[in-house]
C-alpha cells in the first residue's frame, strides 16, 4: 500500500515562468511507480509524466520534468515556460507493481499573465 | 484513436430511477476502470475489469453494478442511488492489467446528480 501527500493546495505561476509542485510518498513495496496526472477544467485526467522507482534518471517530457529523490521519498514536478493551458489540478500518484494507483489530494495550479 | 469516450456527460436522476453510464475505448486495451470523484477530491477506485472479468471491487454498494460486455465497452448500472452518490464518474483504460506499471487513459467523465 502507498500514501501520497501533496502539501500545496494551490500554487500560482506567471506565464513563461517555472513552477515546482511538491509530492512526498510512502510505500512498503520495493518496486513501484510514480505519476503526475493533470485534470484541467475539461475534467479529463491526463498523464503528464511517469517515473519507475528503479530508474535513477529523472523522467522528462518536454517542459515537464521530475526531481525524484528516492531516499527522501520525494517526487516533485517542475513545469518550465508555463503556459495558460497548464492551469489545472495536478495529482501526484503512486502504485506498486501489482497494486492500485493511490492519488494525493491535488494541487491547483493557476497561470497568470 | 487514443480516446476513452463516456456518455452521457451529465445525468440527473431521482433516487428511484435506474440509469446506466457507458464507457468505450478502441485502443485494444484489456483493462477498464470506474472511478468516483467528489468535488475537490482525488478519484477513488470503484471497479477494475481485466480481460472482461471483474478483478477488483472496492467494496462498492450493490446499487452500483458494473458490466463489461466486451473488451471495448464498460457500463455502470445505477439503481436506487442516494444524494451522496452525486459525483463525477470517470472511466479509464490501460493496456493489459491494473498494476502500477500501467498508464491509465481517462475519459472526461459523467457528472451525476442524484435528487
């Protein structure tokens, strides 16, 4: 089983700037996966980025990258060159190899001009 | 086609009504999920079907009845719901199973209001 904690209910960033969303987790499993999902006003949950815990290299997807600190059980999301379309609720999530996805409580990101 | 399609987008029903939510995907995925999401909360898993068989039921009340007629289609039959069941119901699919190494593809949900 996993627990996921997002301590920032809301964040704000100016367009073109960089923002980092925090996430910590706990798990009893040795093999697990970490995710960031985005939920814009359209309500569809969209996978932003995925990290396999056995990989030391931080995952990146275009303007999105993570800082995965395994020993600290930390998994933050960095959004570079923020765009208006990045405004959404962001959920951090974790899952073991054979266990269901556990979501954090979410961080609402506002992007201002 | 990387879409998961859910219908209807909005549904209002009385506590004595029977209604169904529908979810469809044509990505060849063999696992399909129902999630319930209350406002300002994360999604909560309800059911998982893997290869058209019910794999996970998260102790959901029997007034919610899932059905997977084929690998592309997932239904959620609703009967005698309570006002506290009002929520966004999200469908998702993944390629094979429901383990953590699977990427989930979500639909846009059905916003359900029970009066």
